[in-house]
C-alpha cells in the first residue's frame, strides 16, 4: 500500500470554503490509481454527490494512469477534487498533476479509427464524460483537469 499524504489547499475560487477542496499526494505507482478512485469517491460521498461518483472515479483513473505512465518515476503525483460554486451552476473539477516532461503540447485524445496507437483512449473517455477538460504546463510538469456539472441527482438533491 503506498504512503498517502492528505493536504488541504486553498480553494481556487474566491469565496469558496477550504472544505470545498481536497488534494492528495501519491507515489507514481499503479496502486495509486486505486487509491485516487477511493479518495474521490469518498469526498464526493461526503458532499452528498453520489450521483457523480462513477464518472468522477473513471475520470480520475484515466488521468492518474496517464500521470503514472508519463510523469517522472521519481517524483510524486497529486490530484485535487474541487467543488466550484458559480452563478451558472456548481461544478466538480478533478485535477491531476505530475512532474513529467512527456509532452510538448496539450495532450489530445486519439482520433476514432486510429488503430496504429494502442494508447490515448483514456482522454476520449475523459472528453465524453466531462463538460470540459484541458491541461496546463507547470515549470516542472503539468496538470490535466476535467469538470463535471453537479446538476441534480435522481433523488432531487443538488
């Protein structure tokens, strides 16, 4: 079992409470993907957003797998789940960061029908499940993010 460190970070949005954001730091190993799924599912459950758990766990699995595969094997990876309150409706933002230098441009999903490459399908899932997604470079690494609208669950709660 990897050593897990849970860190509270400052929220990205002005006016958001620290409780609306959770960041975890994980080792760059395959077992971290499973840990990240549990962490995201647990946090969304605490927020009463069980209707988003399945999609969020799949998204964080794909993004974290990419970080493990393409990030630095010596440096930790991290992931954050944020609830962003906006006038157009709340969203959950999932962010995964690593210290890798594996890509020059923003990562892109493989084109449908691309039978030459055996990787790159995860970003197609991220694009299909999320309302928006993207990436930005850091001085030493990058962050890939995806957003899910909170919406209303089947039981009518938000």
